[in-house]
C-alpha cells in the first residue's frame, strides 16, 4: 500500500517510511475485512495535538475526522491529559463496575449541568458499554420496557450504530420491527419539494401513519431520530419539524429518543443539537465527545420511564474512570469557554466560504451543515437530473427546474484522496458515500479553518481538472 503524501515534513527519514509501510502491510494481513477508515486513510499516526496528526513517515495532516466527531477538543488537549494523569496519580481504581466514585460523581454532575433544563430537572442516567451503539440498544430496551410495546419509529437515512437493534433503526436495515419515516431535506427531498413545504409533508405523513387505523402500524414503543443526520449526509433537521415531531409523540404518548452521539457537546453550535429547536426529548443518547477521547456511552431519560428492575441492563465496562475524568474535563471546558457559540460562529463562516465552491465547481451539488458539522455533496455534472414528481402540482417548488444531479461517489472518493495528498483528513457519508464530511475540533483557529477550506478547494480543483482531461 503506497504511503500517503501530505502537507508535512519533506524528506522523512527512510527508516520512518519503512516502518510506516511495514505497519500498514501487517494491518492489511492481520485485521478483519470489516475495517473501514484504514482503507481510505493509509496513514500511521504516531503523534497528535489539536487539529494536527503526524504519521510514522513524518508527514503532518489536518484532521477533520476527529475520531468521527469524538474529539471535541482535538487530540491530546492539555485539560484532558491533566484529568487523566490526576486519576492515574491518585491511586483510584480504574475499574469499578457501576459503583459510586468521586470521579463518576463529578462527571454526572457536570453532564447534568449541561442538559436541557426540562430534562435535567427530572433525569436519570444509565451508564452503558463503551460505544454509542450500546447506549442506543439500552435506550430502545428501556422504552420497550416502559411502554410494553415493541415497534419503533425511525427515519430514512438514519444511523444509530452497528449492533443488531441499532441497525434495525438505521437506514440500511432489513427484516425489522421498525417503521421508516421520511426525514425532511432540501436537496434530495423525498417529495421533490424541499423547504417548509417538504417538511410539512413529511410531518403529515407521520401523523397519518400513526392515526390511520388501517396503516398497519400499531402504536410504537418510541421514535428515535438524529437532530442532524451525520452518516446520512450531514442533513440538519428543520427546527419547526423537530418541534412538530415532539408534539406528535407527546400527544400520542410515544417516548421521543434523540440520538446526540455525534451532534452533542457543542458540535452543531449549541451544547446539544435539540436546543436549536427548544425540544426537550424523553431520552437522549450520548457518547463520542462525552468521554473526552476515551470510550464512554450513557443515556439520560425522564424519571417516570425508570421502571426496569436492578440488573435489567448491565455491562462490565460501564465504569471507565479515565473516560469519566476526561469527559468531565471536556464538558467543563466546552461550557466555560463557550465553544458551542464559537462553533456556531466559525461554522457559519466556513459554510459561507464553502458555498462559493458550488459556483466554481459544477460537481458541488450542495454545501450544508450546522456549526462545525459540515457536508459537501458531490454530484455528476454530466448525469441526467430527475424531474420532481410533484413539479406539475406545486406552485412554489424550491427544486422545480433545478432537480439535483445524480450522486457521484467515485468523484467524492477522488476528492477525499486528493485532500489526503494535500494533508487534509476527511471522510465520506451520505446515501451513496458522495458527501465529503468535515468534523474539525471545536478548538480550531480562524487560520486553521481557512487552511481547511483552501485545501478542500484545491483538491476539488485538481479532481475537476482530471475529470475534464478524461472526457
């Protein structure tokens, strides 16, 4: 596997390059075929700080993947390292199952301080296994236990994890007990309309399905949704639609489960993404950034749902003391330094700059996002655009005469590779893996943000030139 070049140290020592190549070769020979990021990013990180990663070959990269959104403060932030060292130096036990400890108490106190008031006032917390998918599984188990019902409502394009129950609620599921609902979006609206009209139709569809006695959908145990679909293509839910879903579920006694695994801890410009809309869910699923780079997953929920008996949900590694210490330090730092507000401001500016790319490159279909959760959807400029089915019926179609072009996954992969060549780490998402996703740390500077935009623009220009030469 060839070494990736990047914006880093030229003339890296030969021995470092040999070590780099050897490690990649052994990983390819030994690890599961299910490995993902390693296939697209043939690098061997050996040092990291903030936004920057240095590979074994001496090259440096700007990391806009951030552990798939885990690193709210970037790599090895001093407050995180200090919190971890403090626990290690104290002699505190590192493994305690679900016993109470000062570290756990501090983490829970800081977490509850950040929750939406309507939830924090009457919340319970369940510590789960180390990954977000474990917390999703536990949350689904809880609402099924509390309601005595088994069915679930989820949304097209959703991603909630890789275990069986979480996959059932995700977009690629098959043979499931989950009813799939339309998730509103502008660029590829399922009704060909977009905007408030498209969101209104999506809401009406949901209400009709639940209220129609012949719809074949019995009252479910819960509705699970993402305030911004991440793996689905960085699609922010309209605030009015989110409030509508809250009303729909509340009036029908259906617990609303909000998956904030990737959107939480300031990522979208609010501490929790539901705060943009003022929605207070019944259940919030949390992971990634809450562990300060270490494995930690919890969910918090209304106290009246807390009906399961002792031992109904457990896990050996739900008491990770180092993760709780790192998480408490991260939550506190984000809150005290107003990093959510910083993400809102900087994200708005980056979106404005990136949207100019759609006028320069015909392969950029849409730039969208919220805060520092940004997606650039790439399309095939030579493809035939489908005509919205509703075009003849609607008077105010946003997309009439300008239907989206076909997704371009190969083009997106080429842009990702070109970014890596320029020292910028990005990944892909979306229905067809055609969305270049940016998830930089909340601590990036204005200069670093400008460098990210410049390197992405340069990669787009290079790929566009190659495409024209091949035609």
